[in-house]
C-alpha cells in the first residue's frame, strides 16, 4: 500500500511526540511511584515512632512490683511483657493505627528473639514473628521492580524501630502491605494518562495541519512531475511562494520547457529515422553490449521471416534461433565474436542468396555494440542484369534510331521512284506487274518495320492518374476474352483484400498487361487457367500472372525481352519488349519463372 508523504510526516511527528510523552510519563511514573512508596514508608515510620513513645511512656510509669528482684533480668523481662501486653492504651493505639491506614498490615512489639509481646492481632502474642523484607530495600530497587511488587501478588515489608530499655532490647515492627499501594496511585495515573493522550492527539492534529500546510504545494509539483514522466508536458506550474517550494516549481517549469523541446527534436529525429529505415532495402540489426537487439529496420522481416517488432529487446541467441543457414551463420559469428565484412549465404528461402556483414564495435578494448547488415544478393544481381539490359537497350536505341531515320528517307524515295516506274511501264501490262507488286509490298513492309522501331525508341510522356489495379486487370480480361475463348482458357483474378490506387498511365499499363495475358493464353493451346494475383507488399504492389502453358525453354529465357525476338509463327517480337519498357517507365520491375510443361509465372512489381 502506497503511503503519502503527508501521512509519513504526520506519523513521524506523532511518533516523536509519543516517544517524548512516553519518556516524560516514565519519569512521572517513577516519581509518582517513589513518592507513593515514600508516603507509605513515612506512615509506617510514624506509626512505629508513636508506638515506640507510647511503649516507653507505659514502662516509665510502671513500678516494679514487690518481690521482683531488679537485678534479675528474667524477672524484669516478665514485668515488661505483662505491662506492655496488658496496657489498654498501647493496644488501643496499635489497633487504631491498623484500622485507620489500609497499608498498615500489622503493628507489633517483639523481644530480641522475635517473640511477640504486643500485636495488633492478639492471637499472635507469644508467637514468634517471622522476619519480613525491609521496606528500605524496596525503596532502593528500580522502577520495574517496584511496579512488579506494587501490582503483583501482595507482599509484606517492615519498618523496624529498635526500643532499648536498659539492656533489654525490644523492637517496634510495622508491617506494610503492597495490596493497596497501587490503588493510591490509580487517580494520579489516570490523570497522567488523560493528559498524555490529550497531548498525543493534539500533537497528531497539529502535525497533520502542519504537514498539510507545508506539503500542499507538493501535490501540484507531483502532478506536474507525473505529467512529465508520461511525456504530456503540461502548462507551467504557478506557485506564489518565494520559499524552497517556489524555487523548485520554477526549476520544474524550466525542466519541462527543455524536455518539451527535446521531445519535439526527438520525435522529428525518430520520424526521419523511421522514414529512412522504411526506405532501406537492406536489413539492419543493432545489438547492445549484452547482445540484445535495440534497433532494426522493417526489411529484416524479409530475411528472418519474423516481424521486426517481435525481435526487439531479444538476445541474439533468440533472434537467430530458427535453425536456418542464415541464423546458424550469425549465431556462429556472435559466439566467436568475429567480424565479417561481406559474405554470401545460401538460404534456399524466399531470398535464396543473402550477403551478410557483421561488425563488432569496440571502444577502449571493450565491445559496446554489434551491427548486422543483410542484403538481398540475388535481387541485387537481377537489378544489375536489368540495369545492364536497360543500358544496352538505351545505347542500341540511340544507335538504331539514327539508322532508322536514315533508312526511312531512301525508302520514301524508293516508293516515289517505284510509282514513276509503274507509270512508265504501264504498256508492259501483265508481264512486269507481278514483279512491281512484290517490290512495292516489300518496301511497304520494310517501312512498317522501321516505323514500329521508331515508335519503340521514341521518348514516351506518361499520363499518370490514380488507377485501381483490379479494375485495370478486369479491363484487360475483357480485351483478351476472344483469344481466351479460342484457346479454351479460363481467366481468373484472385483478390487478396483492398489494394491502394497506384499512379499509372492507364492506357500504357493496360497495353503492357494485355501483352502478358495474351502471351499466356497463346501458350495454352490445349486450354487451361490463367490466374492473376495482386499482392500488397510493404513498398509496392505485385501482380503475379501465372499460366499453365508449355513453359519457356532455358536457352531462350535470357532473350525473352529482346526486341523482335519471338518463337511464335507470325509474331513480331515487340509485345514483351514493349511491356518491359512500359513497366520500367513506371519505375517498376518485371521478372519471371518457368517450368517446361508446367507453365510460366510473370511478376510485375509497381511502386506504391
């Protein structure tokens, strides 16, 4: 249970007051006990002295009877006993003292042997009175011993006053009982307890008021500190005080302003880092001194098969504990504490070949961090091949577009000259007409080829607009439906949830997808299914176009996107090259996988 500072301060002051009251009460109790015992002893001594004087007075007035030898001690002792025992005044005095004071248990006069001569209880006369503890010993004992005696089992203590009668020693013994001593102290103790309780209550109330007054500003300061801890940064705290609380409040306000500024800078930096990490294709993992993952990029999921959020704050032994080659390689690197600049690891998974870099950062001979970088080596190689192909196509386009322009001018001249020849040889009739028609047809075909090539190499201006990918695929299916029915092909689109609209040139992208769909339909001469599957990936949308045709032989796959390359009778070799160019103009990529007699799958990746 959480206890507030006010409660603690109130309790502390109350405890201190209680300790003071207990100490004062102990002193008071000690003084009261000693005073009460002193009164009892004084009463006992007073009774002993009164009895003493009464006994001396009785003996002083007594005459030795005739026949008693004054020099015979035994006869004198017998006279003394009879005189004291038979004196009504002495006996009345003793009985009155015992009856008047509750603490006087008995009063007795005994001889040297302890035999009772006079006693408040007449039955004890002639008996030997057992000795009791001296009341002075009780007075000299400690407070605890005195309280045990007073409030314990009743005990008898004696006050003894010697009485010497000319060589005949007697003793006046007053027995004091502790039975009623405690009762005499009760009223004073009750008054002291009441005053002590009142003092404690007053002190507790005063402590509560004082702590509330002193610690009241602490509530406002505590609320602001809690808000600072939650990152809320409230409005400045206003305390109209000039003491330490006011100084603390002003310092907290200054701290809040600084933290507010630092948080804004941190949020901006975090957003920049997140944006930078989200755009990284490499997977990066940063570990601390204890090999716990403290920072990672989203691309790590593609390499390790687990979301980056699930890996944070886990040790390297758990992050790479998947049993795959990549994980085994990295676990070995962490066990050996060995850095690797770049090494390729064959994984056999979605990313078949991964380039790995492991760096252990040291400072003053001690390792402070570890950085693991993962790079898709297979995709990098494909991108390099595509870049090389694009570069070659661009160079070839520049070269051949000039040649095409140079060829087109002579072709125009040849067409004009051919028309002149036809007019001059008009009289020859049927003899030269077949040859002239053949020459005209070939010139027109060559002109069409040159025109197509010029269209392919001419720069294209994209007319981008927000485009729904699934709607675009359905439009392509509508255009390809005649060819699909001719080859008994079923066109299927497999939806995987809502896709974002992409910024595309609608007509050009429809032309590219139509070329791919028509090629798939033409590859299935015996019918089958052509399936288009759109997928939403972190940074792009992928269209997978899979057919069940005869597949592409390995020897012609490298030339598949080459201009004018075709294996179909009557084909132009322009469709796939044009599709490749359109997708590249949209900053996308296209690749394929094929199995002979199983089918071909094209994958078109378009940025979001």
